[in-house]
C-alpha cells in the first residue's frame, strides 16, 4: 500500500503539490488525472523517491521512499519521457535493468518485444515516440516490481497499442498483484482500466474515489411523468446531482443505487423510465460540478 | 545482485556512455607519450649517427627518455588538465537533465554507488590510456637502448604526480558541476574554481603595488596560498618541485589529504543535491548570493584597475567608475544567469548592496592604508635578523651561485634582492633597522608622484628589506630613500661584515681555478699556484670587508679581477671583483704577478677627445640655452665639443674613468651622466680607428670644457 500524507512540494515560488493525502491499495489500478501543471508528475516523482517532499511523507509498504533502496526495489518508474542510454538497443536496456532489478524477467522481455514487433538490436534513438513508450512499458512490466508508476504512458500510443498495453496490465493484475499507478491528463484513457481515480487540480486533490463505488452510487435515468406534481415529488426525493429537461422527458443524474432510484420513480407511476449507462467522464462531471468545478475545462 | 556486481554494471554502462572520451584520451596519450618519445629518441640517435653529439650515448638517450616520460613532458600536464575538465563535466553532466535525473534517481541504487561508478570511470579514462601509452613508451625507450632504472623511476614518479593532480582537478570540476545545473554555468564555475585563487592573489598584489608605497612582492604567504588554491597552479608548483627535486613527502601528503577532503565534499554534495536542481543555474539556492558576492567583488576591483590602465586615466574617480561598472555588470549577469531572465538583473538588491559595501571596504583598505601597511615596522626585539638589498650601489655584481641541489651541483642565477634575502643574515641589525625606521617615519623618502625633476632619481635609492621575525614569519618591504640624509647609516651598514657577506657573491665562492685581471690598458691571465689563488681570494675578501661607502664615493676602481671556477660539468662560474685604490695588499699581490697598475693613456697615440653634453631638462629655460637652441635647431638640447690639441687633451685625460665603473656606483660617484667623453686613438698600421667612451667626475671637469659645452652648474 502506498500512503501519501499531507504531501507538499514547492518549486521556487510555485506550489506544485499542496497537502495531498491519498491511499493506494495493492492490486488496484490507480489513475491520477489532472490538467497539465496539476501536479501529477511531481506527485509521481515524489512517490518514486526522485523528489523529496517539502512536507508530509510518502510511505510505500510502510517505508519512506526517498533515498530508500528497499522501497525503490518495489517499483518501476516510467517517466513521461523515459531516458534510454545513448546508442543503446532494447537488448542493452534489458541487460541494464536485469542488473538493477532482481526479478527482471528476460524471457518475458524478449517475448513482449516480439509481440510488439520491436527489434532487440535496433538502436533506440531510431525508434518513434510510440515505440519508445512501448519499450518503456515492457521494461516496467518485466522488472516484475510490485508497483508500476506510469507518467502519461498512453500518450503517444496508437489505439491498438494502447489496448495491447492495457491488456498486458490486465494480465499482470490477474497473474500477480501488480499495482499500476497511471498519471494522465485524459480521463477517457483511464476509464476502462482504473479501479480508483484521484483527480488533481492546481496541486491539490479534488477527489479520490473507487470507480466501482462511484459507478454504483451515481446513476442516470430518463423518465416521463403524467403530471408535473409527480415530477416535483420525484425531484424532492432523489439526491439529485444534475437535471435536464427536453419537453416532458426528464434526465436525472442522482446519487444512490440503481434500485433505490428506480423505486422512487416507479412509485410515481411514470409513463417511461430507463436507466442509462454513465461514463467515467459523466461521473466526474457530476461529482466535480457539485464542488464548483467545471471538469470539462480541467481534463477533457 | 551484489553491490559489487551492480557497481560493475553501472560502470560498464558509463563506459559505453563515454566511449568518445575514452577514444580522445587514448589518441591524446598516444601522441603525448609514445609518438613524442619515439621522435625525441630518434632525433638523439640520429645526432649520434651524424656525429653532431658527443659523450655518453646511453646517458644522453636516457636523459631524453626521462624527459619524455617524466614530469618534464609538458604535453602530459596539459593533457591531464584537459582530461580532468572533460571527464568531470561529462561524468556528472547528466545531473543537469531532468530526464536523466528521473531515470537514475528512481533506480534502486544508492547515490554513493552511482557516484563511485562515474568517479572511477573518470579516473580509468585517464589511467588506462596513460598506462598503455607508458608501456609502449618503455618499449620504444628499451629498443633504442635508452632504458635504465632512472627512466623507470622518473616515469612512475611523473605518473604519480600527474594522477594525483588529475584527481585534484577532476574532483574540483565535479564539485563545480554538482553546484550548478546548466552546462554553461558548470563550465563557468569550473573556470572560477580553477582560476579564482591566482586571480585574487594577483589582484591583492596589484592593489598593494598600486596603493602601498613600501610593498615589495616576494613570497607573500597569503598570496602564495591563494596561488596554491587553484588546482592548476598547484599542479605547476608540484611538477616544478619534482623537476627541481624539492618536492617533500609532507607536501605530497597535503596534496593527497586535500584531494580526499574534496572527494568527501563531492560525495556529500552529490547526496544532498536535489533532483529538481537540474536545469537551474545554481543547485543550492542558498549559495546564490554568496557566490555572487565572492565573484563580483574581485571582478569589480579588477575592472577598476583594468579600466584605469586602458583609459590611461590615473585618478581615483575613474578607478571607482570602472569598479562600479564592473561590479554592477558582473552582479547583473549573474542574476540573469540565476533566473534566466533579463528582468531579474537587479532582483537581489540585498546581496548587491552587501557586495558593493564589501568591495568599497576592500578598496578603502588599500587606498587609504587603513591597516597601516606602510607604517608598519616590526618591533626590534621581535626581529631575529634582517636582509637589505641596496639599489644603485655595486650595480655590476652578478648573482650566480654554485650550489648543491639534491646531490647535483648547478649554477643558479639570482637577482640582487633574492640573493640578499637568501644569503644575508644581519644579526647586527642596528643600522638596517634605523634606516627602515626612518623610512617608515617618512624621513627623506620618495613617494609616488613626488619627483621634482629627472635628476631627482639620481638622488634616491631603493632599499629592499626582509625582516625575519622570531616567530618564523618573514616580512618584506621596500623604501625609496634619499641618499644623503641616510648616508652615515648606509655607510655603517655597508661596513657590516654580515652585509658584505650577504651582498657580494664572492663570499660564497669555495674555490678558484683561474684568475684574470683587466683594466682599460691591460688584460692578464695570471698564473698562480693553488695556494696563491686562495691567498688572493682571501686578501680580496678581507679588503672588500673594509671598504666603506665613503671609499666608494671617493675612489675610482683601478682594475677588475675575474675569479673563475670551472665546474666538473665544464660550466664556468666567475665573479668580477673591482680593485679600489684602497685595496693596497691586493694591488701589491697583483703587481708582483705582473699586472701593471701604473699604465695610463699615452697622449702620443690619441687623435682626439670629444665631449658630448646632453643639456638637462631643468636648464632648458635658461637664457644661454634658449639662445643656443635658436642658433642650432638641429642640435637642440645637445652640445658637442672636440679637442685635438695634445695640451688640451692632457688636461682632460687624468680625470677619465671607465663608464662601467661609473655605472657601478652611479648613485655615489660624483659624475654627470649627461657628459660623455669619447677618446679616439690614431689610425693604426692596418688603418683601423679605435674609440672608447668614458665618464668624468663632475668636480674634475676642466673650466674650459665647462665653458665650451655650456655646462649647467646646477646640475647634480
């Protein structure tokens, strides 16, 4: 488990991360979303022990990360612009990481290189940006560390490769309890992979929630009622986050389980009622609008 | 994975990263050692083949080999410095890239391991090519028959010295890289670290020279320490010491200790360096104002000095103007570099003000002598001994010393002051101390800008004084004093045995192998037995001890004795000793061995005597000269007269004496340098004409001559 407790980091007079507290459980895929400059990379770099927090602490399995080799052995950090040695080939990087990470899986590395149609002996500086991303993910996966920190890892990958990477992540999650922490400015990229999402904005954390809980606790329904007084009764009873009206068709986004919400509506004998699927994006819009933020401006 | 394996792995990666540096190192060493040795040895071999060289072939060759493989090879020194800078910057340059820092610092590797791997590779890039080249060099030397244990020892000694100094410079450059976050700033910081000490030392020397009347630069402890603060000047000092065979074990240990302390400091800085320092000008922001002050203040002071010298404006106003401009410019540039923003030029006003105050405080300290440098004289009871070098007296002396230097005798050439400071040990210091005390109190001293006319220079002499204190400290001062008010004290000092022994190199002569005596009219190589040579030397030394300044002022030397000594290496060492008329026993001895002191000009042989007079500047406004100049515009300020008549010439000849004798004690001898007498002899049987120039004592210039040359009586 990774725990960040009131972590702050300032660069000169810019507060990059301000009093962030978050808990990342093992076996979860944690998504860290936010705009550019929100503090995602700084937070990840602090989690990786690259930066030392000005205040607060980050504990990885109970250990402080900064300058702690034992803690660092438990994660692999993929930066947004991963460094490879000049003139190195994937094979060189494999050998290097092999000497650094005890459980580095050489066979898996070679296999994944083949799967991604990369060459073991081609110089990395001739790779495209996407190929370098793929290689860094392969290195990270094969390091066989407990945690994998990815900073904008899907940025630059084409949809096919993105899907391939996601499926590798999924496989790793099922085969061994790997815990990826993925930072991205694009919420849609994380939607189908994350279990838990933390939303960062201007160095602070706006919310940190389990996606399943979020999906179960917010629902969107469309309904038509016979009379206006029934509409008012329903709206009073529902824990309403958002309401839209087109003629007599009402669309509600409300907190509560699917059963609870439909029961409230069914009691008023509607002409039509239908529960609509809610995207992660919509959940975030609803959640953040409540606290006064226009999420569309932040992450979409 | 064990930490040793990890270290090897990291080192291997670093080697791959720095292949270019390794290639440069190999190629450069190849040229600096094997190629240089091969060409040098071949040249010597060819010289012997063509008969251009004589002597022991093996010795000649091994000396050449020792030079090429030893500390004498200056290409190795240059290469060592260049490689140290190159490896220091290239090894730790990654710290300036956020991408690389993220990579290295996220790895489960201790920072110490990372530092060690890079540091060791930096050393290996130097050592391995050096050793390989040295091995090839040994093969070249061996195959040419130049090898010997001395070559072997010299080569390894040079290797040790070069390696030690490489480590020192390399570590200093690494510290510069660790303290900065940009390549350009790193290079500038390296330059500052490598040159700061000497630059500040020269600045202090220059300020002392400009503002202190009594300053004399001779091995100031502070300044020599500052000089050694630079790894490069320390390196040159060490190689010189090895070359001169004066390097002590203690000094070597100090070098090693300093290097180790610097390595520890570098590790500390590396550990403490935050990753976010990448890309910043200075990695430790807290140091920024201090670095700015430490760099800007000397640059400001230097600017003042340079500005006045360039503008040829010697006033304090322009010096301060230059100082302020240089200081502001440097401070602003540093702030711009710190923030990478032109608008930030005046951002840290506090440090700007502190630096300015410090700079003016330092300037004031020198300008108004706040520390009373010129007024300082150690109290007499604290002085163990003194040395004094007098200028303007005994100018013809040459200071050559034949000394044993690390089991090897050699001739050292020194100057008057260095010789006196080394060989004079005045325990009886009353006269010397009194002279210095009077000078410090400002009695009849000449300060800058106090010269009335060109002739004033002739009335003053500079004395350089060394005070050796009981504490072991040495203090050096120079005083420009008027001769006459100090004459009695100077005379007292001159008759001091310790003064003579420390001022005349003849007292260091151990043995005489040949004696030559010459004057205007005779030159004689005198054949003497060993005992006679020793007797003459002893006689001369005794009579020289008795010579007073009064004698020097009143007497004109009659002849010169060359005491010669031929060393085992066939080097000739000779001391010229003037024979004054009061040296009666010496004169008798030389007369007994064939030297004729009675010889003088033969009037019958002389064709003419011409007298040239340079009218002194102070007389230019006198009526007679104005009239003369109008009549003779082509001879402005010069008046020449030629005498052909024997009677007239005979009135002049008795007062002529050798120009070099006049120059020898010019400040005391009462001759006028504006008057030059040229004697021309009659054409000889081969049709040749000989002329010689002489001086004449002012009081002895005949009246008719004075009249003819329009002699200015006020002169001298």
